[in-house]
C-alpha cells in the first residue's frame, strides 16, 4: 500500500473503554470522498465484537 494514501481508523471502544485505540489502515478515494470522514463498524479482536472505527489523523 502506498503510505501517503493510507487513512487510519481508530476504535472508540465499548462503554468501559475496552479495546479503545485499536487501529486499521485503509485506502480512501480522495477524488470523490475528500470531504467525508470515514466511520465503519469493524471487528475489534480485543473485545471480540464489531465496533465503530472512525477516521483520525495519521
């Protein structure tokens, strides 16, 4: 993956804060989605559940 085009997604964690800070790196189409911030539900291996991951600065 080209390092300059990666977006970092960070987990918000559950209500107790468990799993907070786990990261995924993904690509983003900057031509069509330049203004949008990503927020996905992805699997967090620490909590063993699907949680919300939001885009943060690299």
